[in-house]
C-alpha cells in the first residue's frame, strides 16, 4: 500500500454472510461432472442461498423451448401432477432469450404470463437470472416466493452464483462430450476387432463346414478332419466374441477403484480362457487422478487382449505396484510365443501398441515393451500420481 492511500472499505457482516453463502453454493455444485446433477445442484443452491420457496432451472433446446428442466421445492408427486415440461410459452420460456435478470413483484401480472396447470404451486414474487457463457445462454434459473420479496441484494447474489454456475455447467458439458467421443472411439475399435477377428473366423468356419459336407460321402476320413477344424474355429470365434463382450462391460472405476476393477476383469478373463490369468498388487497403490486410472485400465485391457489373442500363452501375469512419486507401475507378462517388435512395426502391424503409447503419453506416463520370438512379452506402464 502506498503512503497516503485509502484502504478499501471493510465488508459488513451481511456482505460476508452473502459471500460465505455463495462460496458454499459454488462448492456444492462444482464437485460434479454429470450435467443433470450439476443442474440439480445449481437449482438447490440458488433456492437455499436466497431463501426462496421454489426454484427451477431450464436449459434451452434448438427450438426455443426447454431441453431440460429441473425443480427444487416441489415433491415428486406434485411434479407428476403438474404434467409435461413447459415449452415455448410463459415467463420462463421468454427468459431463455433474455441476457438480463427479470425481477417481478407478482409474476401473474407479467404480460407473458400464460397461467399454469391446476396442480402447479401458486407463485407470486419472482426472480429470473440467465446463465451465460459469453453470448451463449446455457440456461436460466428461476426463484419464486420469498418472504418479503426479492431485493437488489438478492439479485447481486444470484448474479454471482450464475457466473460460477456457468463455469460448472460448461465444464460438465465438456466432460459429457468428451465421454461421448471416448465411447464412440471404443465402439469403433470394437467394431474393428469384430471385423478383423470374429468375422474372419466365421467366414473360415463356413467354408470349412461346406468342405466337410462335400467330403462326407467320398472321403469320410478327410471329412472328419474338416469337422475337427470346424470345432477349432468355432472355439476360437467364441473366445474372440467373449473378449469383445468383456471389453463392453463398464469399468466401474468410480465405484470400485482401479485395483478392484482390474482384479475383477482378470478373474473374468481367467475363467473365459484356457490360459491362467493372475493379478497381484502390493497394497501400495494410492488413488490416482481419474485420467491416469482410466489409462492404466485401458492399457492393461489392451495388453491382456493381445496376449490372449496372439501369443498362445499358458500363463499371463498382471501386477500393479505403487511408486515413490505416488503413481503406479503396471506390468503385464506372458509366456507366449513372443515376437520381434521391429519386424511388426515394419510390417505395419501395431497390435494396439500405438493406442497404448498414445494413452500413456496423454497422462504423462511411460510405456515400454520387451519381446522376442519364443521369449514371451512384457509390457510396463508407469504413470505419475497427483
């Protein structure tokens, strides 16, 4: 502070209480990533912050109405009795096109008021605030029925909350879009696996079965050989389908954590394949950031998939260890046929190695692969912690 400067005025108790209330509301809605839950938290926080009897939050669709509508202060039974969502009429819908707040002493006297269903609560004083991301209206929050009516102070508090709500809602939207892209990528990969593996097996199976049928009368011994080949191909196709179905199962990382999820998937693979598949961890793996846990799980799945599909192993071992930097070290080892990594690279066959390395780099991890013909394969991934 320079000499002679005037200190800023101290905040009075009411202002401090308001800031603390806004802070509590922001914390309540910022710890969630699913859009619906964020909308619910914003609505409940706004109602609690301003002491209103009812609160609602609408998100616009592409047709001038509501894509989503969340309420607080109304029971489930009341909401079902009210009926369908409000669409393109009334004060609420007009708020989806307003960049400024709307404060009314009696919402029933507003020109745009179009009434409400018989089971709808009786609303009087009203405060509506847009949730803006630049020039885009992400939604609008509405409050009604506060004892004594809404004040300038209430409007300032709600404006502050709406600014933070915009960040929380934009973050949740980005998260869901990212998840949709990830799911689309996983579907594309699984479709590729089905085409490359299962469909080829089934094509071979059909041809071999036809050959066996033509040989039954003139060369029964050869027909029996072909039928043995049919059985072998059918078993391989079943294994391929089983592997794809297992990969479709949800990871359950949020509920069970990385160690339990990985252990569960290893158990399923051990039951599904003739090879012995085992998992071991040292108890020192700390909770990792979500992106790191997802990368470890996906790389483990890819390494197991490669080993069981291509290496013809008798045993596959998966180990997970904690590291000094609070990260984790994953190792997937098989005693299968092995391969020459350089020859595979020159031939343009990647065995999922490119995607594994990309996943590792995305989370700041390091992936190494060691293999040789007849010597099995070891894949190691180290990722940093928080």
